[in-house]
């Protein structure tokens, strides 16, 4: 009889275990996408109950988050295949779905609440990207490049490349290349025109698309299971092969005193805890895949390999040098973002940027300086170098406030590097003392 009295408690225990196991199974299907660009005032609601807070580069985005760009603020979301959604100022989006089907196909949904979004979708096999605005839904399964601008009572979809289908209360409409569909969100009427009006942020979208296309083709994307972030590896550093280790990567503008965790932040994510977020413009792939290791005569290098880590809760490193102190995760649970500032950052002055050794590319806009390999060698020799850049339109960094000042010896000089974004050097493994 005593055994029968215990039976309900056993059932309760099993039910509790099942309840705990279900979220764990769901978490194994969870995805993160990259906040790949942050300029000006950008805020994020990370679904923690804290409301909106300051967003920053390389923050992993999970299902349910919201992003808001203020006046003058711009941002970009990057998906696993490199597809990108860029947000112009005064734009609000939500990510209601980031799911992974049993087949491995990825389904992503972005809801545009207001503002202007540029979508460059690469169309990986079986993946689906849905964009909703008002009561309309735009579904992408094939490559396409488009712009969605949403006002108070209307929305305009312009298709630069490919063709898209939009469904709503009045049925479905197909919009082809170089056509625009305008929607009245009050009575659900729409019409299609055979032209595209130019918007103020079209040039920014095109510039970033050219950067991605140029450096993705030069990057070692085969060394990462996902494409996002590999174009930044190509621009901000170089791969080289070392016997016994295989293919390694190292950023430019580093010296003996640099380590990969000098600048970043600990950010809390519900269900995952605190995770390390790198401040460097290239700081996505090397912190979610592979491991960092210290090699005598070479310094810190990144080695691809292993499993992809969605929300990396702790930095992975091997063979650290004597005296190395790794960043420590906050001991107490919480919802805050805790910055770590130990390294220098590029200082902007008009159309020039002052680059210091050990800044590792922090403060250099994407594609704004030609031949970073040669410039890195000069910075290593002189400590600090000043060079011209394009208008700092992307990748200039979110780490300007609170960073360690430049304190390197050496005279700042004006060097004649052009602002053209052509030519990412490869093959030269500069920056860590191993030219």
C-alpha cells in the first residue's frame, strides 16, 4: 500500500522532468542572428522585461527581440547565409520567429512596425524569410533585393533585384525587378508602378552590399559553417597556414600585448545567461566558432573548427601566455550589459582616423581604408598612424565611449592611403609580429 501512495509523487516527478526537458529540446532548435552594424542611436528590447536599452555591434539576436533606430541611427541584421536586413533611421522591427525545421531549413520572420528597411536576401536552399508590414506578408524563398518603406497609412515596396510575392486582405500581388508596389494600409488597396523612386539611404545600402560582395568572395568562408561575418575576416585580417596547426587567422593592428578579449561586453540573454560579445568589427565568427590560441612568435591567432556556438556563454582559448587574465563572467545573475574596456580604439578627426597598435581594427569603418595589411605593418613600426578614410558610414564602431585612450609611443603621421575600398590584401599575416 505504501508503494501505491508513492506512485502519484513519482508521476509528479516525471512530469516535472518532462516539463524541464521540453524547453531544453526547444533551445537546441533556437537560432541567433547577428547585429552586424550599429551607427548612431540604436536601441534593443531583448525580451528581458527591461524594455529598450542601447544596442551594440555583434550582439546575438534571438527570437522575440525588437530593434529601434532613432533619428540618425542605422543598423543591420545578418542571417546565417549572409542575407542582410538594413534599417534606416526611425525604424522599428520585431523578430517574432527564428526557427529551425527538422530538415535543417531556417524560417525567419521580421515585422516592420514603422520606418524603412532594405532587404538583401541570398536565398539559401529551403530557407524562408518572411517580412510583414500592416496586414501584408512578403515571403522570400529566392534571391531578391528590395526596400520596404512604411508610413502611418501606407507602405511602398521597391524591388531592385529578383521578384517577390506579397499577400494581404485583397489577395496576392507579384512585384518584379525595377517595379514598385504601393499599399494603402487603411482600405488595403494597392497598385504597381514600373519605376523606383530614389530614397536618401539607397546609397548606404548599395555601399554595404558592394563591401559584402567584394570581401565575401575573398574570404575563407569554407572555414566556417555559416557565411555571416566572413567578409569582415577578409577585410580586417588575413589567413595563413602553419604546419601542425593548419589554417589560422589573425587581425591586423595587433602586437605582443594584444589579446582577443580586450574590448567587448558581457550581455545577458534569457535562457542562456551571460555571453561574451566582441566589440571588434570582425568579432562575430571567431567568437562563435573555433578557438583562440596563443603561439610564441605569432601572438594570438584564431583557429577554425569544432561546433558552432549560438550564444557563446564563455570565451574559448588555448595555451594562454603567462599573466593572461581571461574575462570573467559576472557571478550574480542579472539582466544588465557589462562592458570591458582594456584596448585602444581608432580616433576620428574629420575624414581621418588615428590608428594605434593593438586596436585590432576597432574604429575603422568597413571598406573605408585601402590595403589594411600594409597600414598594419606601418602602425606596428610607428605605434600610431593617421590615415584618410571614406565618410564613416559603417563599421566605425560602437565602442567610442569609455575605451582606453591611445597611449602608444610614436609620432602620428599622415599616410597617403586612399579611401577607396578596393583590394583587401591576402597572404600577409601582419600585425602579430610575424610578417
